[in-house]
């Protein structure tokens, strides 16, 4: 076959593919039938991409198809605890839902359809989570925070709403594992380690937001003096007079004016976390 | 081969483009002023106009579905993601994201350079900061960290019971942050500077996961590889001071150096299994191990070549290894339809295999290497925790659910003043059914944390060389005062109450009230944190009038109170904690105590509504306000030289008003206009009107707290051809 004939043959194939693609239905036939009346429910139908039609959840509903005014579909759903989740679990089970049973959400009676919308788009994060955890709404706007409002960090970046081995529904087993996934520079190990860093980041930080800089739980030097009370400047009284005197314990970065390697030091002279 | 690939792509994309749906938005955004708080995370920190755009497009061809999303294309916060799925077959996605974290941009620095910071040739040193001539020698610098992230995920489902996925993530962080750095001979006489530290790091993460699902058995295996690379190993700076420490330390020869975070490689493996033995009994068993290794070359004891170093480092690289082990065993049962009884066992272990050596630190790049008796040992920290949980839950008639649980946790830590700690925790929850117009939830939690004998001398022995230990009297061998109980090791009793009520009086209304309170008493602590309390209350109200009208309002109040006690004392013979050596300030004198009461309160509120003015015109408005106050009240006892006095209150005030108008010109064309007014003011005493030369021994760079009024205007055109995907 010559080069020119080869090109023509390929173009014909391409044209055939295009035609076939435009002829093939875009959705399952079952959804198309339901669409004639339930257009608003089938628009944005989230399961369409996995070839799941209406009958997979609502049953074949032949009586409803014959006489929709008189007969309801075989299965309908409410927010009742017992039935709303069971149909979902019939497909969405296994390893993805391994920690669901007994999880905080499951024991609180949170059913699948409280968060997920089978028909169309519902709320997205963080509004979805704040619809129940409204006490955290104000945290998004505190002076020191994660960029949740800007969409750069989502609740599910740290938390697993379907359950996890961690009691706070965190991904991973410990808070430190979660934090160092993004703040990977603080994982260590360092030559000289700082005890609370290796234990739990939330000893010093409030990940949902804080009035203090760097999402700290308390302000240096007082935060540091909760664990460090030694001679001279370590246990020194820091009061209002120190502001006027421009004490380095209070002004600027406070203790971190010198002890900047507060997450750990890999320097041979760094035992005091100044190097 | 290439032609076949082209045909495949064409087969997918061409009809998709023709038959797909979505929208394309192009617009412009204008910010009226330079800011850093308003633009902290949204990259709108500079006055001026930006062209911006976003795309959302999706399409389906037979059983293949793809979607493309992109937003903030004209800003430093841009994101693009593409996803291609084939029903029950494969799932491929690639995403790229940028984000800029902006810090205060009102600071100055005399330093030039990046990892080797030098002062200008015209620099005039001085004993203290006020003696520097900073009018000519400083430049602006921006605290800015840009993060770029690329994610590629490919998942393949071979059959209903087997799926495999792989993820590659690459994250890069580049920028500058403000870091404290000191050159000193002893802690009483530091000479510090705040330097613009360069940040240049990247993290590569590769994860593979396999999921096997059988009828009553589910298995999941995950392996993860992480490589962290820091392209800056050491940051050095030139000492600006002339303080009589010797020509090797003073300007211009004196140089300080701090090590950056080390590179490491981490390998992790986790295996999880869930087995439904019977319809009402499920076992979950999971385990994970990880190993993190770092062997970065250690910097020398000092970067100052003029100082005498006569002892070599015991190691030239740490060759450190951190191993973690986690084990979870859950037995989840439903003995009756309404009841659940669960048992959980969790094991956590952190093991640090680094060796311990005595390090002859050169004090702050300011002194020759001291005698070996002042050497300090490194402490490879380890912790092991066993946690046992028994929980029972019962659904009462009427749909209410009662849950009770007991947790017992014991931990062991090496190199800590308290080796063993135990936590007993009782939790009770009563919640209503999720149906009905009135829903409530109340939780009470009681925690009792206790530790073994507090060995106040242990940290001293662990860190200090034997020669020095033998020279120090028994009752002075402590790093922290013997009466201090460190926060996370201290005995405490904690009571927490959490209450939530949701009222849905009608289909359109929802009111939620929340309140929580927590009181902690550190009953064995005489120094350190002694009491802590936090209280929170909030209300959320929303109304939905269908597509035509929606309104919402919320109010939140947070308060936190912490009390801690300290003791102001000096060193030397005044140090004994238990002996009376008058008249010098000493560790044994309770009159030298002081208390700090930290009270923080925050009130925030928001109100908004969206109205469909007509079929093609909608208006949305929202107001959000925040007011915080922090007080640190200091009280002293009878020591005459300790006066005490409250620190100035720190306040933050934020107001934000937004209004947005959408006009659907045609079915496929919508014009949007938005105005945001933003007002933010802060008066943190640590940074309030801080001049670069304000602190005698710390060259800070100066900084003004944010006091911003910003107007942001944006207009956009959204094209939505047929289809309704928004």
C-alpha cells in the first residue's frame, strides 16, 4: 500500500470513529427513559460515569414505568438511618469503607445521603463539613490559619470522613504523620530533636486556626515556659515593662529570635536549637 | 504507533469537544492596594489588575468520561486538573497546583545574597543595634513561599474484587522566610539578627495501593516512598556587631551558620484487613511500618574559620534512622440490631536508632570550642503507646443513640523526665435521630492523665557530659526547675462538655446552636501550666427559599483562659532548688514566683443572602466580621525586684463585605461582577511599629502590623454552551 493510500485509509477510519461516537448514546438506556420525566434528577448524575443507571438503586420499577402517577418506584429513599446507607453499601463497601463501621460518623447516625448527592451536585468542602461542624466555621477566618477559604487545603486533606484507624478521623495513625505530609521538612530525624515535635504537633499548634502567629496554641515566651523553666532568661519574668524596654524575649520572634530551629537541629552545635 | 495514539486521542477528544459541556470564564480582577493579610493566600497582594480565567469542561463518550478543571489561571494560585475515567475500568488524573503564602512585606534587611548572606561594603558596625546606620544600608524583602505541586494518579480495576492505583506527587517550595539567628558567647549575651532565609525544598512521593475485595473480606496494601530534598544545606550570615568579642567574631570576620532541615528518604508499608466473620461481627486488623533515613553531611562545629576547634565531630553525618510501627486491632460487633459493642487496640511506636555522642558545641559561632566537660549529648527520642478502647452504643426507642466508651492509654518515653504516663478517658454521648425537626447531641468527656515519678535530674544527666555532672552539687543537677511539670507530661484532670442542637422548624429553615466547654486542672504542677479552660458557643441560621432566595447568618464566640506559674531566678550559687542561700535570687525562693494569665477571646459573625431578582439576574451579598482580643496578665509575689504588670492587649479586627451580581445575557453567556471591601487591623505588641533598630541586641528588620483597607473588583464573562454543568 502506498503512503498516500495509507493516509486516506486512516482518515476514513477516523471519520468512521467520529460518526460512530456521535451515534452511540452518551448514557445508559435506563437513565434515558427516566430522563423523559426526571430531567432535573438525571442532570449531573454522579453515577453516570460508572455506568450505573437509575434502576441499580431504585429497582426495575416496571409498575412505575407503566403508570408513574399511581405507582412509585420499587425503592425510594429518605434520611432514615436504616435504609439510606444499605443500598449504597451494596456497591460501596470493601477496602474503601474498611473503617466505616464503628467510626465517629457511623455511630453518630450519619448516613451516606447526608453528605453525598446521587443526583446532581451538592455542597462541596468546607461548607459540607461545616453544615454539621459549624463550630469550626469561625476558625477559617482567624488571623493564623490554613488556606481553607482559598480552596488550597480541604478538610479531607487531613481527615477521612469514612473512618480511619485514628480516633480523630485523621489519615494515618498519628497527627504528626498527617502534618508532615505537607510540612515535610519537619519530619526529621534530626541530630538534636525537640520533644513535642516528635510526639504530636498539636502540643504547640492548633491546626484549625489560632489567634497566635504560626497557629500556635499560646504565645512565646509563655508557650515555651510551659516546658522550660531554668536559670536566667529561661525562667525570667516577662511582663509589660519588657515591652517598653524592648526585651528580645517579647518583641520580634521572642524566643525564636535566637532559638529558630525549634523543630529540630541537624547541626553539631545545635543542642540549644540555635543552630 | 504514534498514529494509533493520535487516533485514540482523537476518538476520545474530538467528539467530546463537540458533544461535551461546561463553561469557560475569562475576566479581570483589580486590587486597590498592596496588602499581605488580604492577599496572604489568594495571591492578590499587589495593587493592580490581573487577567484571570477558569475552565470547567467535561464530556462522555460511550463509557469514557473526562473532565478538565482550571481556575485562577492568571494568578499565582492557579490550578489545573484533568481526569479521565472509564466505567469500572480505569481512572486517570493529573493535577497541577500553585499556591503562594505571603508574609509581612514591610520589613527591611541589610543583607544581600541567598544562602551566604553578606552585609554591604559600606556597613558600619556598632556595639548595639541603635548604633547602626540603617538609613542607607537596608532594602525591602518579601516573606513569600511559593508552593508548586504536581499529582498524577492512575487507578485500574481489573474486576469487582481487585483494584490497583498508583500516585506520584511532586511538591516544590521556594521562597524566603524570616528566621532568627544569633552569634553569642553565653545565653545572657546574644547578638541576634533576623535574616531572610532562603527556602528551596522539594518532596517526591510515590504511592502504590492494591485493594482486594471478597465477599466478607477486604484487604488493602499500600506502599509509599518519600524523598525530601533541601537544596539549601547551610545558611550563613555576616555578624553586623562590634561588641568586643574579638576580631574573629566581630564584624567583618565574624560569621554565623545555621543548618537547614536535612534530606531524608522514607519507605512505608501498610496492610489493612477487614473480615466480616458474621453479619454482626467484624474484625479490622491493620499494621504499618515506616523507615525514615537521613545521612546529610553535618556542618562543622562552626563556620567561623577564625575560631579554634580542637575536637573533631564524633560523626560527619548522623546516618539517622527513624522507624515507626503501628498496629490496630478492632473488633466491631452488633450483638443486637440496636446495639454496638466495639473493642479497639492501638499500638504506636517511634524508634530512633541514631547513636548518642558527646558533641563539643562551639557556642553560637562566638567562642572557641569549650572544654569537653561542657559537651552535650544528643537524645534520639523514642515513644511507645498502647491504647485500649471499649465502647458501647445503643439506639433507644425514638431513635436516640446512647454511646459510652472507656479508653486506657499507657505510654513510655525515653529521655523524658517522666518515663511512663497513663491516660484514663471516659466518654458519654447522647444524640437524637437525624430525622425530625429537633436534633441534639451532648457529649461529656473525662480525662485523667497521670505520670510516673518525675525525675527532674534525668534530662540533666542525659544531656550533660560526665565531667560537668560530677562538678555540680546533687541538688543543682537539673535543666528545668524541679517544681516544673512539662505540659505534655504533666498530671491533669480534664472535663469536656460538648452540646449541639439543630432545629428545623420547616422545610426552609435551619437553626443550629452549639456550645462546648473544657476545663483542665494540672493538679501536680507548681510551676508550668496550672489551669486551662476554653469555652465556645455558636449559632448558625439559614433559610432557603428554593432557587429564588437564600439567606444565612452565623455567630461564634470563643474564649480560652490559661494560667501558668513561673519562677525568676539566677544561676550559680543562687541555683539550689531546695536550699536557702539568701539574699541572692534563687531557685528555692517561692516569693520569686509569678503567674501569667493568658485570656483570649474571639467573636466572629457573618450574614449573607442570595436573591434571584429576575429569571436572568441574581444578586449575592455577604458580610463577615472578626474581633479578637488577647490579654497576658502578669502578677508577682513579694520579691521586691519583681514588679509584674500586664502586657498590652493584642487585637485583630476584620470586616469583609462582598457583593456579586450575575446577569445571564443569553442562555450561554453570563456576566458577573463582584466587589469585595476588606478591612483588617492588628496591633500585636511583638511587631507593632517595630523599627529595625528597636531592640538593642536583635537586628529585626522592622515590621509594621497590617492595617489594610482593600477594595477588590472583578468582572468576568462565562460562556456555557448548551449543557448545564456549572
